[in-house]
């Protein structure tokens, strides 16, 4: 079997197992039944907020203030990486803000921003989560 195909099948299986992608079958233009895959942005209830926080801290493009839209739709953003919809991302950020001192969400003129007022160590965040 072709190694490239095996890797692609393993990746698809992982995405489906993580509930980031759904597969479904439908008829194509030629009338053949084919399998399709779709990434679904949703709330992602089982995704730990600490993993989202780690991803934020791990992104070197982020400064001390990060717009909600950037976190939702930006390149390598948690919203894109974890297929979060707006409500799902907001819920994770709300947990982060209420768990860690020195981080806030503000809204000015309709623009929501996450503000890091303290320096956090991403490895401490993730290690503390997995020690629970």
C-alpha cells in the first residue's frame, strides 16, 4: 500500500476520533457514492480550556492583547486549530479568565480582546492540567 495514502488515512482517522471532522457518503456528479469529509466548527465541550490557553501562549504572533476575531479565525489560532465556533471559543476564554489571575477579556466599541497582564509559562499551564 502507498505510504502517502496510509498517512492520509491515519490523519483522517485521528481527525474523526477527535471529533473534529465528520465523514458522510453521498452521490457525486457521476452518480457514484463517494465518501466526503467535513470539518465542523462547534463548541468542543471535551476540549480542555488549558489546552486552548497553551495554544494561545505558544503562538509567537500574539502579543499582550489579542482580538477575539484573531483568536477565532487567525492563522494558527485556537479557533482554527481546534475547530471552535464563536460560542465554543468564548466559553474556553471565559474559563481561562476565571481560572488565571492576570488575564482579562475586555470589550471596547464592540471589539472583544483578550489581555494578558501577566507572563505565563505555557509548560506550567499544560503540566498543571495533566497533573490533575
